[in-house]
């Protein structure tokens, strides 16, 4: 079983393989439309798999980006699109592939990996554990009518808004440091609907509803001051675009503002995480004096967890994963 990255001439065939394994025939979008950054031909170095004489046996993708955290910048590998050919499932091929890639990432000094799956039990044996935290805000019963008055014009996102929206995104204290071209791909995804608030001083807030076939009924990304984001969320809700809002760590101000309006809130893990390099994390976020060090192989030690009440358990560092940056 020779594990390697995808060659340029294999790109189309590899994407077709992933699409067949990830999307039903009835889907209105392709996998590369829903994940336009990680499945871009510019990310060939993050596409891994192995083949036999019939074609691809198994494959996965990796998108490595730098995240801002409360302890400084840290590289994170998002792992996704894990697919095995139907006739070879159940033979441990994807597990071997994933172990190889995670070892390679550790050698590249990437300390954290994250993935999302509705079958977490599969990945628990591969070192992944639910960790981190984010708020899911339910606007269904929120009293948002007064948020619409005197704020400016709320209209659909247009391509000419890209620079202003990117500027607002960059104001989040915890975020992915996207590379040139990432924003244009993400905000232009099929099925994603954006709204912006334009005032006399320029673009002041935005919200994007959905992520292709993913995040139905959700605002997956937004930006701007909380009191200006609320009117945009009100329009999204009232037009039937989204009733729930993803609020990552670092933007509790929006949670507080929405709760005052009667919104409901749940705490969720931010993903399934694995620690690849404990030594790098320890240099970034050493244990506080007189505190319990915790299990350094447990991602909850570093990233915290939702806890059991209405407040998250904070780890040694906090980071945020916005919906558009999940792979």
C-alpha cells in the first residue's frame, strides 16, 4: 500500500472519487463546490491516497492553516473527505492512511489536527476526541424587530463587497489566517447566501447563511460589532435563510446581545481534535504555576470543552473554528 499525494494529472480523477463517496447522486452540489479551498487544485499537497490497478482505494484531504489563539499563532491541520472504495471498506485502509498523514504532519511540526464527523466512534481509536467549544445560538424566539430600525441598508452580498467583508473577518480576535484567494472561494460557494449591512460609513456587518449542502439553517460566518450584526441576523431569520448562528470562542459579545433579545444558546465542541505535537503546544501554553497540568495527549487540556453547564471549560489556549473553515 503506497501512500502518496495526488499528482496534477490525477486531480480530476481523485475529485471524482471523493465526490462519488461523499455525495449522493441526488445532491445538487459537488464536493469540490462545497469545499472549494481544501479541494482546490492549489491544495494538491494536501490530497493523499493510494491506488491499485482499478483506481483509488482510499483518500483524504488536509488543509493546513495558521490559527490565532490566546497563546499566539498555531498551525492546525483540518482533515476531511475520508473516502474508501466500496469493495475495500472494513479493511482498515482509511485508518492506515490517516495514521500515515498524521505522522507526516507531526514531522512538519503541525501540533493539532481537527475533523468533523457524525460517527465520532470511528475516530476515537485514532486519537481524536471532542474538544474545544463554540456557541450555537437559536434565534427562533428572539425579539429582533427593534434591531432593524435606523441601521442602514441590508442587502445581498456582491463580489464587490469582498475586500470589506474580509476586513471585518480579520477583526475577529480568534480566527483562521486565510491565504490570498481563500475568502473569494468561500464566499462564492454554491448555495451560500450572504447579507451585508451598508451604512453611510461603508460596510459595517455581514452574515453568510449555509455552506453549500452543509450547515442548513445556520449562519456559518458573520462579522462586525454585535449590535450591527443583530439586524443582519434578523433579516436572515425573517427571510427563512437561517434560524441558528454559529458563534466561535472569542465572540461572546454576540451571544450576550442575542440572549438579551431572548435567543436560546447551546454549547458544543468545536470539532474532533487530536494532539500531534505536545512539545510545541507546551512551549506555546505552559501549565500555569500551581495548576493541574492535565493529560498533555488529551486535546481538552489544551482547547477546553463545553463542560456540563452554561459556561465552557477553558483550556490552556482558546481558538476559534468558523463554519467556513471546517473541512
